[in-house]
C-alpha cells in the first residue's frame, strides 16, 4: 500500500498504545510520520522501530506547539495525545484535575489543529485530521465527568473544524474508541465489578485492541474516506448503540 507516499502526517501521543499503533500503520502505508510526544525518551522506541521522526512538544504549551509545527509541509494530523485524569463523580471531582484534562485533551488538540491546519492550507493539497475521542463523549460513563467532558469538547472541535476547513479540502473526523485493555487501564476497567457488567452490555463482548483503533484512523486519513467529514465514529463494539 503506497497511498500515503509523499504525505507527511503528524501523530501526537505517538509514544502511547493507540498512537504507536497508528504510527506503525501509517509507515506501512508509505507515509512520512512525525511522531510527537512530551519527551524524547517516550518516543525513542516507536521511532527506532519505524523510522518515524520524533517531534517533542507539550500539549499544554501553545508556544511549544507553534514552534514544532510552523513551516512543516503537512498533509494530515492524528490528535491522539491525551490524559485520563481521575475516576470521580461530579460530587467529588478535583477541579484542578478537570482543568488539566480539558487543557490537554481539548485545548491541546485545538492548538495542534490551529497550527497544523495553517500549514495544510499553505501547502494547498487538502488533507485530513483525525481526533482520537472516546465513547465517553457519546454515552455517560460512571466516574468520567472530567474525561468525558473533555472528549465531548473534542467532538465539537471536530465538527466546527470540519465546517471551517472543508473549503480548503481538509476533512476532520473523530474516532470514539471503547477501552483498550492495557496495564494503564486495567487498574480500573480490569476490576471484576467493572469489567463484567461493561462487557455484558457491549454487543461484541470484548475489549478493543490498539490495531482496532489504528486501522479506522488510517482509513479516515485516506482517499477512500474522501467524502467523510465532521463524523464521530464509534469504535466500541456496539456499546453506544444500546
């Protein structure tokens, strides 16, 4: 597959599971990938494995983001960088955690979109942006007041960006995954009292893999999705269809 040859795509959160899988899929499809993260150490493994170029910036710093992106000839972006925050109810949430989750997941993705879209418009060849949202923006999940709110904001950023950038031939979509069971998520989602009822309610009765998320991301970046824009695509085993 060589559809992405001569196309440069920026992937934030590239040191993580979904971000890393997305980098692998894009490299296999012929893309030039800029693997972005908060520190070089976290990017070392995926860049050594794939040959992606590391790009270091903090999603909470507009100046970092601007400096890292300005002047690059971009075709696409995957906004995968994010932070889970806490498991808390509206009654006991730590508002400082809420603010940080919003700053990284919503504000950070908007800042990347702000500067990347300027470069995509300058290049003049259209392109695509995919925001990695969550099923937590589509349905209410217990304990997810901060995370779900940040991803709902990200879905609105997707829709408005699709409206504003469509005239430049730039498509913007979200993917809304269910849980990818990793050691990081197992502390909560792996608990029998959480995992059992959740999977029972999901029509496919299984957790997603990183590749389950990366493949649809790459499709939405591709020419095959040329008339798809402004969509929030659930990748949740049917959970949000209940």
